[in-house]
C-alpha cells in the first residue's frame, strides 16, 4: 500500500490537507460563479456524452469539466441544428476537442453546471465580425469535409470553402487532404450580409502565368492522372498545374497513372486552362 498519507511527515495534519482541498474546490466554484455572472467565454475539452433531464425532457449532453465539477452542454445548446439528420455525428465529432461555452446556470448541491456552446459561438461571431475585413488573414478550423468542399470555423462563423479555393490545381477529393480539426490559413475575400467567403489561394504562390513558358503547344510532357471525370481526364504536370484531356477511345486510365500528354492549346482569359491529348499511357 502506498500514497501520500503512508509517509510519516513530522507536523503532518490530515485536517489541513482536507481544508486545502475544500479551498481549491471553493476556488473552482468561485470561478464558475464569476463566469456565469459576467457571461465570460470558457474553454475546456469535450470529454464525453451523457443523457440528462434538462428542462423536463431527456436530452443528449456533451460533458466538460472545470476542475472536478461536471458541466453539461445540451445538444440544443451545442451550436448544431438539432433537426439536422447528421446532428448526432457532428456533435460526436467535437469529442476530445477544446470547445468554448458560456455557463448558463450551476448548482453546488448537484455539483454540476449547464452551459451553451451556441451562445459562446454567437458572441464570438460578433467579435470576429467587428475585427475582420476583406483581405484579412485568419485561421480556419475544419469542421466537415466533403469531396468537393469543406465547412470551417473562423471564429464562431461557419464558412463554406469549395475545393477550387484551396488549390490552384485540380482537387479530386478533399477528404484525402483534410480532416476534422485541421487548421488552414485563409484570407477573407468577401463579406456580405448573407455570407463570408474565404480562400487559401491568395496566400499561395500562383504558378500561372509563369508556368506556361514550360509547356508549349504541340510539346509532349509526362504527367500524372489527378482525376477522372465524365467530361475528361485531369493530368498534373506539376504542383498546382493540371491539364484537361479527353477520354481515350480504346483505353482507360486511373488516378495515379503516368501518361504522356501533348499540349493542344492554352487559355488565359477567364481562368488559366491547359487543354491536352493523352498520346501514351506509361507502363
């Protein structure tokens, strides 16, 4: 048997230790009370989920802790639309993440408090909107990733970022590039009453038009198939530079295949586009 109380220490008083523990717990409750009264945003890790009776009905709640005091964040206060068919999965995706919330009420007798992530996000969004403007650089934390777009958070505000705003080259599937919780540095490109648009491209080196001097019409170059679509085949010539070729009549290619392409033409108006023809599939 081992532990702090098993070692003989001259002058050791267990009552003093218990008093110190009570003081620490009192400090936690003092912090909780101040945070609730001032509506201060608190940040803690979401450590799990439990079902509790909130406002006379059973509700799924996220669990956080301040010291040893348990906090509950009902799904209605999670900032996620409870009517969303994927609400539960989106809520669970926050597990183990540092989240922000505002304490709504607390009970020392129940040793518990109830909090709202939604209210914290609304307040954070107001602060963000007061600071950002077009051209502002900010980190976007990824919340959801689909094949052709992702949803990110830029300070209490959800932004929809299509694949073409994340790369100069063809992006076949964003799910192979990003995951929930990733941080992407982006620039605010548009602010309206309806939405805020952001893009990673202004913070990246644009390979166009400088790269065009390396790919001349009728020249043939080795590339890698970066995507296969119904309307054609994308071939990566270098990072951020893809050409579009028609499907082969008697042969098919897969993503990752090495091919030899002939440059047919280059369009610089209305966006940089390189049209090509696959002349050989490399073995």
